[in-house]
């Protein structure tokens, strides 16, 4: 990927916004692991979801 001025400024702005925005209060979240059969892969696959 060729980096140019525009993509650099977008990335720098996003990184700066992450530091400026205060952290949201964390609510306890549960991780739910579900096994599903994926026909395209022909096997079982694990899908993890975060439930608040």
C-alpha cells in the first residue's frame, strides 16, 4: 500500500481521537461461544459474541 499525505493525516487523526475521547464506563460483558456448522468450509466453526 502506498502511503500518501491524505491517508497519513486520516490515520493520525484517528489515533489522536482515540486518545482524546474519554474511556466509556465498562459494564460487565459476557462472552458467548457458539459452535455452528459452516457449509462453505464443511466443518464446525466457533463464533464468539460479546453480550452486555
